[in-house]
């Protein structure tokens, strides 16, 4: 980073900065914990010699903080997948449930944006398709930060909401579904996409946003003809930038699809059960607002009655439970 030409390549420089943050995210907590333990041992020895009960109480508090930090560091050891260190794309799609499903998709989008901000991740909305009445049909986030894919991968699957519908004049209880797709972001050199394999559509950006919205046909939708995979981007201010971001997302989807096929073949050869990961789309979590309030994860059986906190982005407990459950699989 001290090289004179380091910032000449902005994209390459940003990747190096993120690599540094990831490494410091491991080394700095280790150093801090070791120092805290050494300081506590020295302080405890002095306090015991002098019979200083107040200082001993302070040492106990310091050790409790260190133990909490150790727990967070131990969580990092659960990131065994080689892709866990990567950035990722998070795509949200409204499912069965009509307007309620579209509203539910927007609630999930808000939940993940809040969670990523709590984790210190850089999160950018690269595409959103507004629904006619309320909510969104779909949205895609780019999430950047140390181990962002590792933290987010457990959210991949179908999320179910049960509540009294605010869109039903008879105030009946409705069930709505939304799917979440989490894809690691791969380096551009990992795959080559032929222009002849693409159908490229441009359209006007939609939804609330900056001054460029609905002014030019800057939004880009790419369809990969051999696989049928469709991606879109409308966040950037120019069509070339939107196309570049869409190509990056498409490359990630193609590589994830390729990896899923490889793992399926490995499992078939070994006679193993299908693994949780790329492409898994089973229902993973239910959120019940009526007749009682409960969030329950179908994989870990973890439950929380504080559903509002979860919807406000406090997902740490569920993420940790998934990582521990996945490590035992």
C-alpha cells in the first residue's frame, strides 16, 4: 500500500485494502486478547498480594469482556469454506402471496441492509424492481467486507411470513414467501463470458433514487442464453457501469452454478446426501407475527420471540447458530 502507484488502479487497490482488513480482523483481536490476558494476570497478582477486592472485581470484569471477544474469534474458525472470505451478492425474490409477498420481500431487504450495517459491511443496492401496489418484486445487494459471504451464506433459502395482512380488508391471516439467493463474488479471471452468449436489454431505472432515475435507459439486464440465468443492474449512473456490474454478478452466478454441479457429482459418487450450500432453496426460517410472535430456524431449531429485533437486523444469534450447525454436518 506504500507503493507510489498503489492507487492508480482503484479497483485493485480496494481489493488489497479489503484483504488487509480481513487479515487485521484476525490478527488484531488475537493480539488484543493476549494483551488483555497478560494485563489481567499481572493486575490480579498485585491485587491478591495487597488484598484489593475492588481491583479483583475489575479484573473479573475485564476477563468477562475478553471471554466475549474470544467467543467472537472462535466463530471465525467455523469459516471452513474457501469462499467464506469472499464478498457476495444477495438476491431477494418475492414468492407466493401476492402483495403480501412483495411487502415481505421489502421487509427482508431492509433486514439485511440493517444487519450488514451492524456488521460494518459495505452494502450497495444494485437492482430493485418495485411492485405495483406495495413492496418489491426483487432486489439485489452487493455486500463487501471481511467474511461477508461466510456470514451471509446461511440466509440462502425460502423465508416464510405469517401475519394478519395489512392489505386484506377482512383482516385475515395470510402466509407469504420470499426466496433469498446468496452468491460469492469471484475474481473476474475465474471465468470468461462470451458476448455471443448474452442477450442484453436496456431500460429505464425505476424506483425512488437519484436524479438520473427514469431519465436515461441506463439500466442493464443480461440473459445468459446457454443457462437461462438473468441478472440486472440499475444502480450505477451510466449504462457501461451497469453492464460491468451485471457481468460481475453473472460471472458469480455461473461459477456458483458450476460449483453446485461439481458438488452434486462428488456427493453422487460417494453416495452422500445433498449438502447445504449453492442452489439450496428449501424453507429455512419462519417468521410468525400472528397469533403469536416467533422466529424459528428450521435447520437449527433456534427460536426468538423478539421478532421486531430480528426484522431490525439483529441476526447475529441466527447466523452463529447456523455456522455451528453447518460445522457439525
